[in-house]
């Protein structure tokens, strides 16, 4: 029994973890969704193309269909026209991205598979709260990790408002049947962090190329990767003095849950 495990008969402060998908479980935005959007533009005979930087800007708008609508609004496209075009392009983009996921073109972030295995071995239950559509989320999770390892999955198409609204996180903890204080989240973005916090979850942030400059001042711990024995992550913020050992591990998640429970 490691020092972080609860004593016999004591309630484990860490009962579940609620995982984000895009940018957290998978490196999906730059080389996944952006590529699928551009293929949908091309198929529709449109000259539009989103380069890496453009897309980084557009990520400030959560949700693929909303992102398209925002983009066409910036070009003064009339509302009804952009509504129709965004909806049609998003359906095709989702089909293309789902094919990429099934084909294994979307990769898990380094170190996340090891953390998921460790969480499971420690009896910690797994939930997912994402803004992405279940149409591609389920085949992607199944391809990379095995769908049945996740007891509760909430997609953006199952809630009225996307992150930073707390709806997806609330529904995930509800489906898991655990209190928010015992189910910390793991996110990659300020939007995701805000949503987890608004739902009463503690939250670890694992930043990436698109999000590293964002405001993570309310996060309970911030690392620049999940970390692996041969490539440790850098701890960027540790307000509770959790001292992650160069990676985000179960002991750190449990100590974070304990440090924030009741706060
Ligand atoms: C990030 C999002 C998603 C994706 C695109 O989700 O904002 O909308 O960019 O997916 P997460 P859809 O909460 O997992 O970080 O096109 O299906 O919306
Ligand atoms: Mg994300």
C-alpha cells in the first residue's frame, strides 16, 4: 500500500477522474479536426483553408459548428446562410474526422495511456466530459483505449451549452454517481478548466502547444505534459505543494482531491 492510498476503511478522496478529450486524451486539434475541416471545405469546392495559427485563434470558440459559424460571421455572411453552411460542413467534417479516428490517425498524448492504466489499477473510475460530438468520440475512445473502460461519457451534443459551461462535467459526475469533490478533472485549456471548476471539480491542467499561454491561475496543478519515465514533464504550477514526480500520477490526483475536498 503506497503512502497516498487511504487507510483500510477510510473513504478514498479520489473515486473517479473526469477526462477531457481534445488536447488532453488525444492530440486532435491541429492534425485532426483542422485537417478534417479543410477537407470538408475542399470537397465543397470552397477556397477556405485554416492554417495552424488561424485554427489556434478559432479554438477560442468551443464546438466545431459554432467555430464555423463564427468564422463565416467574421466574413459578414448573412445569418441564415452561415447557419445552413456551418451545419452542412460540420456534418461532413464529423464524418471525415470519424474515419480518421477509426483508421488510427488520431494519436493519444504521450503518458496518458500509462495514467489510465494506473488509475484503473487503483480502482479509480473513469469519466469523460468533452465538447466534441459523440459520433466521433466513442469510436476514437474505443480505438485508442477501449470504450468500456469509461463508465460515463458526456459529449457536447448531449448538453445545451458547451464548456466553459459546467453542464458536461455536472452530467458526467451525475452519471458516475460520485460527488464532484471526489472526481477531479483533467483538462488542457482555460475553457475546460473554467467548466470543471464551475461544476465543483478540482482540476489538473496538462497544457499543449495551442494552450500553454492560456490563464491557468485557478488550476490545482499544471504540467506541460503527462510525463513518462524517460521524458518527465515540467510542473508549471503547484499551488497545493503536491510535488508531482515529473508526471501526472494517481498519487498526485489523490492528493489533489484530498487537498481540495470541502474547499
Ligand atoms: C474541444 C472542442 C471540440 C472540437 C471539435 O473539445 O471544442 O468542439 O474542437 O469537435 P474538448 P466537434 O472539450 O474535448 O476539449 O466538431 O465535434 O465540436
Ligand atoms: Mg480540450
